[in-house]
C-alpha cells in the first residue's frame, strides 16, 4: 500500500510517501525554525500562514522525490492533533481535499502515536509490548505500548515538557532558539557534575515528571551568580549540569516503567530523543538492566510525516480509513488510558 502522510501540527511542514510497512520513499520536512527564531519561539499565527504557503510545494516535492504520482497513492494519513489548532487545520484541510478529489481513504493520526510509530520505521522487527518515552517540545509522556494502536499512559509532565525546558533554559543562557540542539552541543565541553540541579519527582512519586522547577533553579543560579557574563567554561558546565538533571530523570523513570510493565524493550522518541547525552546515558543504563533501547534516527525523532503515515498503516490496511468531511483538528487529545501507578 502506498500512503501519503501529512504533518503540520507545529512548525514543520512535512509530507512523506510510505510504501508498505517500512519503505520511506520520501520524507520532506520544511522547517520554519528560521522564521520563528527572531521571536525566540513558535508564533502560532505565523506558523499556520507558513504551512499554507508551503504545504502544496512540500507535497509535490515528496511525490517527486518518491518518483510517484497522486494516481498511485492508496491512502492518506494526516496529523489530527494534538498541536497548534491553526497549524493542524492546514494539513487537515489539504488532506481532506486530496481524499475527496481522489476518492481515497483518510485517517486522522494522533501526533504522539506518530512519534512512537517512528520506532517501527527504524526497526521493522519491533513488536509491542514495549515502553515508550515520548519527549518533545510540547510533550513528555511514558506509555506502555501494548499493541500498535493500544496505549496506556503511565506518566506525563505536570508542567513543562522536557524540550520546553531545553528551549527556555537556552533562552536564559542567551544561546538562541531552538534550545535543545544548542545545549546538546555546548554541554559536550562541560562537566555534568559541576552543579547539582534538582531531580524533581525522582523519588517515590509515580511516573509523572516536572521540569519547571529546574528552569527556576537555573534562573536563580544566574541571578545569584557574581561572575556574569559567564565564561565559556562556566556556561558549558551549567548547560551540562542542567542537561544531566533532565536526562537522569527521563532515563530513571523510563527504566522504572519497563520494570513495572515487565518489558524487555524501551523506545525513546520525539525531538529530545536526538539528545546525545540522553542516548548515551540511556544505552548504558539499559545495558546494566539487560534491556534493549531503541532510538529512531534523528530525522525520524523530530516532527516528520513518515511517522504519521506509518501510524495510519493498520487502519488503512483494515479498510477503516473514511473520508469524513466533518473531521476536525483536536488541539488537545489524550492518547491511551491513564494507568495510575505509585511505587
Ligand atoms: O518532536 P519535535 O520536533 O516537535 C514537537 O512535537 O514538539 O521536538 C522539538 C523539541 C524542541 O524543544 C527542541 O529543542 C528539542 O525537541 N530538541 C532537542 C534536541 N533536538 C531537538 N532537545 C535536546 N537535545 C537535542 N539534541
Ligand atoms: Zn512532535
């Protein structure tokens, strides 16, 4: 089956062509990072306008790169939510128009199910059950993935997402936007033990996360620092110590979840899963516990349409894709049933 995937939930305009369950024929991502950089974050109104300008060229480019035409497409997958409503509506509108014009089945995909589905593209042999950590700019959540379309929510952030913490701290440090990649780079020169930042909710508080206190701790440290502006070395130490605090909590809770769910495999997905230190620490800790850890490659971790197409494969193959013109964007949309668990 040839699936055309569309993703426009935040600030990446993306279209992909997926053949079968693993052949990504093209995965075009047009990032708006440069457009939003002067504002230090995504401006929703500008994001939706850019999606509108870029979506058709991006779809044409994806078809061209895959060497396929619309006549060959057998199903359409589009991110229905959660995300910025104005951005989601552009992808959804185009997907509905294409499905209507071509009489094709359409499936609305949950963005986080998409991030998790990236793992099946990375390793086509991967089968549930496993535990998935989804860490992005908008989400930090742990899922027990019981089947490709069956998720239990084990824990989530109570305030900021991990990626949001990276972005906010980078802003405090004057490192620019987006913060994740730049902190990752600067931290490589620093000592992660130089400063001890809090590991929020790390002891006996279930599998939820909290990152806003960590951001405040960095702010307080900067406010009280008598050596401003920070030297290059001090900045690197600060970035590395902050990153270590985020990484330790993420890894610790994911491994706890794996023990609770008695699974042998964990997956880390979403933009923050690109982080070098997270990958390194996760792999080392998982090895100690005899667990396998899988990271999709960075281009499949950040927002992309190939993961969206893969998440729709089951419903499309079962003939469950329908063109419902009243299908609406869901800016807030929980995934899976919450499982409450305290140690
Ligand atoms: O999944 P994604 O592309 O978009 C959302 O769904 O939010 O994730 C974007 C987030 C941003 O907060 C960005 O700073 C973070 O992922 N990120 C990273 C790294 N690369 C991207 N965070 C830490 N280390 C990285 N290398
Ligand atoms: Zn995302």
